[in-house]
C-alpha cells in the first residue's frame, strides 16, 4: 500500500506546480510569478537594438538622434548621445554617466543654463557620474574629454563627447 502513495505524492506536487500561473477562473490575468501584472516584481521585458558601428567608425544607438534634431533628454545620458541636442525643463535633473574605460575630465559647460554636480562612489560602478540640473532657459554645450584609462591605447584611445542642451523655461 505504501508504493501507490509514493507515486501519488510526486504527481500531486507536479499538478500543484502546473497550476501556478495558470488562469484561476477569476478572470484576473497572472504572470509567471502567479501575481497579477501590477504586483509582479520583475521589470517588463524590453527589446532594444544594440549600438551599431557605421563605415566611418562612429557608433550609433537606436533611438538616439545625432542629427541635431532636439529630443527629450533621457533620465540617464551616456556617450551614446554624442552630438545630440537634448531638451530639458528648468528644475529638471538628469544623470550623465560616462564609461570608466576613460578617465574623464570634469565636463565643460558653455553657457549658464546647467549646473553639474559630481557623484563619488566608494566602489567603481563602471562609469563617472554627474547630476545635470537645468537652472535657467538657454542653450548649453557640454564637452567632456576622456583620457585612456587602460594600458592599450589601441583599445581605448583618447575620446571626446559633446552634446547640446536646450533648456526650456
């Protein structure tokens, strides 16, 4: 009699596991965690195309316009926005993160519409960071120069990143 019980318990466990995340008949949608979508702790899946390198050697990131057409500044600005015109509103803050493959000088601002505040970390997060705060309307050009932060100049040559901020009141 003990043998059929040993077979039944694993089958019962599999049935319970199979029921997790399935429709419970309540009409509420569930995720693979078994929670409704608004209670799921997993971030939504996104698909983003990787940066591509053009024949000229420049790297472009999908969704990043470097044609000079203004675009809303994202929460995190990286060197992928080199050449872009980014729009921010007075009072808004954005984060500028530049890859630690280079040792970046403090970015230079040409104009009074922005303030930069450096962010220091105890452990290297893999980037240099500044908080960019829009303080008054105007057009501000930001330029950052990075020196190689490695022993192989071919892998990480000096670089420069420049972008324009259109600060709107």
